């Protein structure tokens, strides 16, 4: 099989396409023939060795995929060869095949094709749990989404709108922010052109109930200052590159709740929330929800796709189409 390999940590252009042995399913595992794999910002960080966990080289990049089960190992129940599945792993998705624990796979809803299924699992679970499990979002809340034109951001706009939130989409430029209006954003902010704190307070008439922030940098403090009393700020990542330092007097004065979310550890800490989220997301997909996929690339173009995400030029989700 072919795979996109990180043989030395660094920029995306260092990733190379190699022929690798086909994986074999061990006990409890399934081998999936990958039809599509989504590109996520952590893929860039892992390749550069800037992620929270370090991965020794060489390894196959990519973390989110959809495809069909090719074979299963001993003691596997719940999936069988031919099943349409989607899943995530800390690496290995930018390849024609992957071996993963069968228990980590989810059936692809009938309403999603493989391209959209590949883009769904990580971003929409991140969006749902950032909003509901961590952010305690309720219908009628003012919800501000930073980096709203990106993969996680656009999913947050979509999910929050469908759950009854009043969504403000914030992005670096007016053009990027306006991409979120079809997803349900009722107002937009271009935070590289406008004062984020002032605009949030103007739009909401008092402050945001929930802020979801995958961007970090200077926008974190600005958005916390724009929370209403008791508002919730959810840190999802630092795509801007700077990890912000927050003055704790803001938390004290606003009665604010600051929480972080990292999908890798959620199941171990809150399994009941994972179950509830899966059920609600399945219902939303049946009602017509699907990811905003802006562009697809071939496996040979993985470096270019990762560069677009690294440089924050991507809108929505970028997907690697293995059939190209």
C-alpha cells in the first residue's frame, strides 16, 4: 500500500509517499481500506513535533478516516468485512489501509458519503463536546466561535445553530467569517480588522454565554473580557501559535468558567458524555447535518494539503481522497 510518511520532524514539505507493507489485523483489530482521510491541525503539529505528545519517526501521518472493513482479527465483534466505517487514530490515516482496534470504529451514517464521513468524526465530536459537555451550551445562548471558517470552527457554528444557539462567527477576515452565514451564523466578526471584545458586547447587548476558541493568541483574552457574568470559555487549541496567559482577575470579576477540551482523553473521563454525544450527533446527521468540505486532494498531495492547514488558508475541511 501507499502511505504518507514523516521520516523527519518538520514542515509538511518533508512528508514523502512510500510503499509500505499492507497491515494485518491482530486480535481485536480491523483492517480498513481507506476511501478518504481528513486533514486536521494536530496532524501538522505532530509532524513538526509540536504536539502535546511526541511521536518518534518514522510514522504515517493522518488521524481521521473513513472506508470499508477489509478484514478482522480474532475476537472481533460488531464489525465485519464490507462494513462502511469511520474512525480516528493518532497516526496512520494518510494511507490506503490502516489497522485499528475494532472497538474504535463507528458505522458511517447512511446519509454521509465517504468524503463527508472522513471529515465528520473528529471535528463534529470536538464541536459537540466543546459546546455541550464542556461549555454547557443551552438553546438561546449567545455563542462565539473563533476560527469559525476552519474545520473545527465551522463544525461548531453548525452544531451550535442546530442546538438552538445564537452564533457569532469570528474569523481573521470578513470574507472568511461570511462563509459561516450559510451554516447559521447570525452575525460575524473579522477580528484582524475589528475590536473583538467591543463587537461581541455590541452584538450580544451584554456579553457571550459561551466562547469556543481553537485559535488562542491575543484573541483569547479579548473574548474572555467579552463574556457575560458566569460565561464559559472553552479552549480547544492554539492555531494562532501563541499560548495565551490569562489574567486571573478577569475570571474572578466575571465569575467566568475557563475549561479546556482535548478529544483524545474524553472517553476515559466521561464515557457517558461520549454515548450521549454520539446519539445526538446521529440525530442531527439524519436531519441533514454534514461537514463543510471545501477541497479534496490526492494522497500524493498530502504535503500541500497540510501546508494549507498550517498556514490557516483552509476553509472548512480539507480531505484526502484515496480514490484519486
